C-alpha cells in the first residue's frame, strides 16, 4: 500500500524524479502543489467511500448498498447543481453543507422506501436505490442543461482527480474525521446490524444508531462529491471482499477496508493515468468498470446464500 | 423482580393482550404456555421492552442500599435496563457474518461498551462453556445449524449477566436431545447462577418437568398460574387449549397426553 502511494506520488504529467525533486525548485513546487494533494485526495476519498459502504451495509443489512447504489451521491450532485443555479458563487463550505444535507435526505428517502420492501437481503434493495438515484440524476441533468452547467456535471460524474491541487482537496480532511468517528463507534453499527431487537436488548437506541450512521455517510458522501465527484462501486467491492474473508465485525474490518480501498483507488488512478498517457482516463471510470464487473460477480456468488 | 401492571396491547382494532398483571420472581424458572396466537410472545416482548404496551407499565426492581428501586423498563435509560433484563425473540433474522465468540462478546456491550475487560472475557468464556459452544466459537453464524445458532444467541443473552433472562421459545429448532439439554442448562442457570429465567414453551411437558412456575395464557389473558402440579391438570389444560387432555403422573412429574 505504501509502495502504491509512493508510486502515485512519482507518476504524473510533469517529470519528477528524486534527482529533480532534490535539486530543481520547480519540480519540488509541482510536487507539493499537484502530486501530494492528488494522492492525499485519492487516499481520503477512497477511505471515505469504503467506510461509507461498510456502514450502509450493516445498517441496511444488505450487502449491495453503498452511496452510489442508494442514490445518496446523486442527491449530493443535485444539491451542488441546484446551488450553482440559485447561488453560483457559493463558497466551498456552503456547497459541502448543501451536498451533505441532500445526501442525508436522499438516504433517508431510500430507507423510508425500504421499509416497504420485505426482502432486506435481496438484490431488489440496491435496485430500488439505483432507481431512486436515476430519477434524481435525471432531475439534476435537466436542471444543469437548463442552466448551461452540463459540462460541470459531466466532470463530476466521472469523478476526476486530475484537477485536484493544493487549496482544493483540504476539505477532504473532514472525511478523515468521519472515518475516525466510525471506528470509535464501530461496535454500535455491528450491533445495529444484528437487528432492532438485539440492539434494544443490548441497551442501544436502534433508530438513533441508524440515523447517526446515515448522517456520517451523508457527510462523507457530500464532501467527497463536492471535491472529487462520484466514486462508484468502491464502497461495494472492498467491504464485500473483506466481509467474505474476515466476517462482519465492523471495528475489526475497518482498517482492512481503508487499506484495501486506498490500494484499489490508487491502482485505478495509476491505470487511468498511464494507459493513455499523456491523456487521462478518470480513476472513477476505471473503478466503474472494475466495480460493475465485481458487482455482477458478487450478485451471482451471493445468490446461493440469499435468504429472506 | 419484574412486575407487569395492567398491560394491554392491540394491533389495530384487535386487542391481543390484557389487561395482564404478573409478577416474575427473582429466581427460578417461569414458563409461559398457551395456544398459538394467545399473546405469549407479545407478553414476553413487552416485559423485555422490545415492544411498547398500549397501556400499563413494566417495572424491574433492583435491590439498592436504600431498598428496592423500581425501574420502568420502557422509560428508563435503555443502557441501564440492559444490565438487568436480557430478552431474546423467537426468530432472529440476521445477515451478519460474525463468529460465535464475537456474537457472545456483544452480550457484554452494556457493561464494556465495546472494550472487553478480563471480567467480560471470563463471562463470555463461561457462557460459551455453559452452552457447549467452546469448540464452535470460531465458526461464523452462517456456518451453523439452526439449533447451534439458537444456542449462540442464548449464550449472548447469558453473557449479558442480567438478573432476568427472558426467552421466547428457546426450544424451537432443537431436537429432543438438545431441547432437554437446553432445559437442563436453564435449570443450572437458575440454580447455580441464581438468575431468573422466564421462557415461552410450546410443549406443556417440558414446562411441567423443568419449571418452578407456569403461567397459562389464552386470548391475551392469564387464565391459570402456579406450580406445575397446579397448572398441568386435565381441567385447566382443557380450558387453556380447548382440547381434551389426559394427565398422568410419571416419575413424579404431571405429564399431559394429548395425541388422540
Ligand atoms: N405485528 C403484528 N401485527 C398484527 N398482529 C400481530 C402482530 N404480532 C402479533 N399479532 C397478533 O397478536 C396475537 C398474539 O400474538 P403472539 O403474542 O405472537 O402469540 P403467541 O406467541 O402466543 O403465539 C396473534 O393473534 C397475532 O396474530
Ligand atoms: Mg410466539
């Protein structure tokens, strides 16, 4: 993982070697302005999405949910576009608050719809989320096309890291805090995942735990969407693989989820940056391809063990 | 002691329970019997605060330096009640892939809030040993049979270390051998650990053989209660189950015969 991060730091449009880094003022500057922020953004966004996936999956008791399959990311994007329409020059912090709030609303809408679905473990659940997400996405696209914002929207949807420079990625430290908060409260999420009755018996307020977890995920999703854009399927693939290998204890799994998410993200970014060099395929597009395949494999693999 | 005071519950317009007033003692085994749909689970889950009553209250009494203090299980802090009353529902749907040991360790959550002390670890070990799960402790729940999983959940509520343990049909899913073992074990929990166990039992004869007290429920009311000798009688059971029943005393235990 450290090697991957080092590699990510070393690869880029501007040629930086250890030699030039040490002796060339301009190379060093480039390193700190672009390469470091980009890599940090990758690490933080990956951790945020991986952890969001874990939390959603235990709380919903379904293995296929994560911010892009519950519609949360799409709601966050709606918030950003909506804000750009009514208040174009809004500062980043306002945009993040609005995006996070709408992600929260979207997740709560999703949970509300889920109450009417009886088969919680089935593949129907993420389909509900994807459907809700598409509806919201359509509204967003309509809003954007009506206001000449389509280009901005397209660049988010593909979640690029290429324009991340110093001064743009810093808000992502917030999601670092969310990851720490999830780790501290991890046992509550695992217990909530055992159902309302077991949680109540163990002295927890189930609804409160679900709301707290949802709010944390919404914050992570909102901030990530504002800074980076969509990071699809990461929160699905990594937690599922970790769960298959290590079980479902959130606290024990969290470090692994973070490490594996970062590793996968960095690899996807490196692949995106190198295959068509000097152009770039956004990391999220690579991730989407990898993730969609993995999603199908997971659905097929888990099918045998799906019970009501 | 748990006191259930004039508790009622209705689903929509259909009253399904009460008013019921009952006292669950601090020791021994109390079995709740009755036909399907009588309201046994409703009574137990309300007493265990998994469901709210429409009216009435449930208090758990703790001995305190100042004497007995009553805690309203539905109003008091959930974290406090969790140290006094543990309750397990009949069916536990789950999707979590936890090991048996991880599940049982969560029984200590009310005490440890997640950071297990040596006392907590000892309680987990004891509960695992009691339920004969030590050899299975590393297995994931989805790799167990229904009966083994049932035992893992019972171990979790035992590890919770509460005075009162409420179990809804813990013999469900168990074959004769494991059902007998479960009852023998609950007997030891009551006798050796000095805890009070209340359970819903389907089979009248299991109730008669192992309980100190039996509560018979029908149509949401308690229609009979007392020692096995007082409740497992032909006239009482006929009224409770609406079925002719013969009772013979076998090995000193009143035994119901109702197969034809
Ligand atoms: N969630 C519910 N909604 C509507 N009716 C219910 C619900 N739960 C239980 N009931 C009804 O309440 C009655 C008592 O149920 P229950 O306490 O589960 O009975 P028992 O455990 O004695 O078989 C039954 O008639 C049942 O159909
Ligand atoms: Mg029942």
